[in-house]
C-alpha cells in the first residue's frame, strides 16, 4: 500500500508515510506553566505533593502531563529542557512504536511561585514527633556531655523527615526534639550501645490525622556515671558494681556470683540503678581463714566476717541491706 497523501510506498500509520503522518501531529500545550518551588530546600510541588528527591525527573513528568498530542497513538517524550528569563525551552519528540516521527521545539512562559514546603514549615515551626530527654545521673556539670549531643546530632538518614527541630538545654539535661520517632530510636540505639543508662518511653495523644490517633513520644535516657559500689538490678536481680573495665563492667550478685557484662548487653538486660550513692566502708583485714576474712570497719571499728579472695590488707565494701559486696 502507498501513502494516501503523497503516494510514497513506505506506509507507517493510517495509510500514511512517516512525513505525512508527522504533518498530521499537533501539540496541545498550555499558555504558561506554573510551578511551586520551596525557597528553602528547592523541592517542587506539582499538584498537592511536594517532591524532594529527583526533582528534575518530577519536573519532566509534570511537563509531560500538561502537554498533549492531538493523536494519542503517538508517544510524546521530553528530550531536553532549559530555562532562561522565565521561558522554558523544551525539546520534545513524538514517536510511534519506537520510531521517531517528529521533533518539536517549544517555548512556554514559566512562573515559579516561591513558597515554603510542608517539611520546611515543620522544621521552622518546631514540629516534632518525638523527644529524647537526655539525663545524667550526676548532673552538676553537664559540660562534658556537649560531645554526646554532637554525636547524636550527626545521626542522619536518607529521609528528610528525620530532622532535629530543636535542642533545649535545661538544668536536668538536654531535650532533643525530632521530626520522627524513628530518628529518636536511632539515637537511643546509639546511646544504649555506648553508655550505660536506663531508658523509659511514654506517649501522649497529640491529635488526629485523617481519623488516626497521632501520638507524641518521649524517650528518656538517663546516663549512668560509673561509680564502684553502685547497687543496681540486672535481670531483676540485685547486684553491685564491683569492677569497671573499658566498655564493660563486673557485677556481683547477692549470692556472690560475679559476671562481666558489656555496656550494650547491660542496656538490653534492663538494668536499673537501685542506689547510686552507696554506703562504702573501708575495712582492714584482721585475719583470714581461706576465703573468709575477719575485717574491721575503720570508721566504726566494728568487726565482722566476709568472703574475700583479694588477698589485700585493706578492702572496700559496699553495703546494701544485709549484704556486703567487696569492691575490686
Ligand atoms: Zn506521504
Ligand atoms: Zn522546603
């Protein structure tokens, strides 16, 4: 069959050759394009959604959604776009079954409306989903903890919702307000892996979003300052901190069983401080009978027996209720 218009033998569409088919294609384009751009982060809004990543791709899709061909059997694609003086220069092409039929170049006035996107609004409005309350067992000097705040602030993710909206310092410690609960959980993970501390989570109803309850979460992390003799509970068993290593500690249970526990493990095993300012007694060894030492409290001069394998002449004892723990 030959082209019904020019008689050429190569027919590709509706009995027409490539050039005659191309002649029949028209572009339908709007008189101008309007797009909202966030003045702070450069996100664009096409329709209702703000697009933050792959903005160029989003812009291409948006433009192609505005420009149509009179015959939708042809496929329209955007080969290039350039903006100069509020005019968008577009290079487009129409193709049929992968064969390019026609090129178009088109100039459309573009108006960029400078706005602030929802995310930047949230950040500047101190939006938060969760708070990390960082507290210190011994907080008369929180200066050294500025370093911890720096480390926490450097925890990032790919997701732009994971932002810190503000950090408030108070007498008690620091409150870090974060855009997502997920970010605070990452911070808690870092803290539990690095520091011995106790944690607590609470949530509060903050409103409703499309019928769903919206909660705000408060994570409390209390960093414990190592002090020998501290009475704590690990796995709900009372024990005493008798030795401090690097990244780990040795605790002794009431039955005398000693165990070395790493810091992350300590957090996992739900450790709690029972007495952070233990009563520490300095005692002198009076005599020894195998593991049993008779000691004298150097303040009260009281003598008593205790199990001790240290072999030294003087020992420190942390007393809790009826139990004595030998430190060291
Ligand atoms: Zn023809
Ligand atoms: Zn923005």
